[in-house]
C-alpha cells in the first residue's frame, strides 16, 4: 500500500513537470506581439484653403525627436546633435490647390507617441509665414495648429498603427 502512494506521488510530480514545461514553451507563442517603437507616415497632403494662381514652390518642414541624432556618431542626415530630426523638402502639386509629399514614406522611423511638428512654406499664400491649417497625415486632418512668430505649425502624434492623434 505504501508502495502505491509513492508511485502515485512520483506520477503526479511527473505530470506537473510535463504541464509546467509545456506551459513555459507556449508562453512566447501566446504572449501579445511586441509593439513597434517607430511608425511611418503613409500619406501627407497639404490643401490650400483658396485657389491661387502662383508659381512658387511649396515645401514641407518637419521636426520630431530621434534618439539616433545625439552625439558625435549621429548619422549624417541628422541636422543637429540635439536628438531632434529636422527636414525640409518640396511637395508635388496634385491639383490646383493640393500638394502631396512624394517622400512621405521616407518619414518611416518616427518614434511612436512622439510629438511631431510640421509646417508648409507656400509663398503664394503667405510670403513671410508658414501655413499649416490644412495638413493631412495618413488621411487625418491635423487639428492642433498653433500660431507663432514664423506662422502656423501643426502638431500631432502617431500610434503604432499609424493612427494620428
């Protein structure tokens, strides 16, 4: 009788060990996927609020935190070593009053939830100030637009899925 109890105890320990090992093997497969730390802009459009007949080039400026832009070994495309990535490039006209960013998908390593600032230089609309009231990122109009000494600047953040908020 004592022998049966010892065999049952050993059998129970063996089953517990098998269940524990199987559970540990399944944990990585059952855990939620890791969220990306950066996100890409898919589309960027600027729309003029009124039709203008002009020939001045329209360009987009942007700024967002980039941890790679810190220190003396920062990549050459970092305009400063302060941890902020800045850029300025032309927008392509798509209609008489709207412009698309042909390089939008190159803005592909914006940190998730980081504050991004964007502005447009459109000298036919305002020769002295930036405009930003009608910027659309990933199909969403940017509503946080602030007026400053150099004009308007739009601010937004991106979730891991590219949703603008």
